[in-house]
């Protein structure tokens, strides 16, 4: 039997094989046992972290100054160095503190874990290694740490292969630790999945033009209690930025299959977890297929005042208001058309530029995420992520 490496299912033996077949074009449609009780758990969530260090020479001594984005990127190095001096370590410590005192099953970081821009493969690898070591240290020893591919994670010369090599090994080891799978897993993009308890977790490269691997992985979860889709770039058209198409299924090449992914997420009442926009956002979609929820997290605590849960938008009728007020010309028209894909089904919406850490709580009849602004030890807001 050939096992498609996109499908990683907890367990071994016959059940493992059956579950994989279901996700790889096989005929089995229900590979999961029915959801049972007592299978509640929590996940510590970090949004983008853009790990970096001062001075610039630590990771950017090989940086190619002829890069046309050099001015912007040097500003990002400065921002990262400053926020990682005190605020981000405090945020991390607060997230870990909650994990020590609760039933946390794993840590989930939503991509752009590092800044990148090293332009040197050994330095890029060192940035990844240093970052993982730093980020996981405060958490309980042995707690699995998962991260999804973001655009910064492979930014720089030779960096894409360096990241894929890192992710293939690191994520496979962490998933094996989480699932207890005897067989070594292979975390390969554009999409792969695994199961913890009765739940299916799908990780994808948000920049993939071909949505079929993502769809296949979600379809492999027939019978799963909950389906989670982890994508660095949001699926729902985000507000507040100039590049609204830089998201999962935002490319024109993905347009044909986007409705199918939307329908599938809705039928499965899926939960989408994303980052990328450096904003905190919540979307609840409801349509003729059912519905799904998406939450976008942000841990880029670049200014003290971003430790806030005060909304800039707090109802579906405000969806798009931020960009509609600032975009012009072709960008405005394109944004309007992208909004219209989601607007009719959007029933709840929250948006702000807040940064912090989050905690996901999963149970049979409920899934929610709590937002802790900055290094808060108490949640400021909790969002229901389970469509019902
Ligand atoms: Fe990003």
C-alpha cells in the first residue's frame, strides 16, 4: 500500500491504513471512530512572532542591501529587535504560565515564526534553531510545539529549501510526539494532516495555487469530531491591508476551487486558524451548506498600546470598512469583489490591531478561543469557534 505523505493519522496498524486511504482517494469514507466523551484539551496559540535579535549583525550580516525592499526590511529588523527585547518574552512567559496550569496538549504557532532575510543558509538555519529553542523553553518540558509555514519563514537566499528541510524533520518529530504514532510522520507541504484524539488537524501552505491537496486532507476527516485548518494567510478576505489577495485561495489560479473549499469548510463546520495580517480577527460564516468560523491571531507586539481587545469593528455590517475607507482605484474594486465572496454569509465579525497570545479550548460540544492582550494572564475576550 502506498501511503500519501499528506495524510498523517494518529495510531498504527489497520486503522492507520484505513484512515490514510480515506484521505488519498481511497473508497473508505469514514475512517474515524465516533467522537467520545472526556476528550477535552487546550492549545496555546501564538500568532506571527517574527523572531529576530539585536544587533542586526546577529542574523543579517549577509543581508543583500540591493534588495528593493531594503528600507522596509531594515525597519522590520528594528521593530523585531525592539519587541523581542522585553515585550515578546513577557508575552511568551504569560502564554507558558497558562500552559503550566492547564491541560494544554500542544503549542501552535501560526507562521512567520522568524523574520528571515538572512540571505545565508547557515544563518537562516541558526535563526530557526535559536527561535524554536527560545520559544519552547518557557512551556512545560516535552510539550509538542507545532508551527505552520509563513512567507517570512523562507524569505532570503536559499531559505525556502532550508525551511522545508527544517519543517519536514521538526514537525514530523513533534507530530509523532503529539499523536504517539509509531511510524515516523513526514510533514510535507502544500498540505498534510494528522489526528489527535477524535479531531483532524490540517496544515497547509497558504500560498499554494492548487487547493486540491488541502481539500483532500479535509475530506480525509470524514467522521472526525472537529476539523481544524491551520493556514498562515487567512481564508476569509482580510480587512485592513493593501494585499487582500495574499491569503489562502486568494490567488486568481485558486478561484475555480475556492467555492469548493468554502462549501467543504461549511459542511464540516470547520475551524480555520490563521495569522499573517498582524491583526486579531474573528469571522462566523453561515450559508446554505452550514457554516464555519475563522480566527486570526497576532503576537507581533510591536507597540505597547497594541495590548488591547478594544474592537475597531465588531459586527458583520462593518466587514471591510477599514479598507474601503483607504483603498483607491483598481485595488478598491478588487477588494470589493473579494469581499462579496464572503459578505453574504458573514454573520459575526471582530477586528482590531491587538497583539497577544491565545488559548484554544476544545471539547465535544464546544470549541472556543480566548484572547489575552499583550502579556495578560486573564483573557479579555472569548470567541465561539464551533458553528451550530
Ligand atoms: Fe506573513
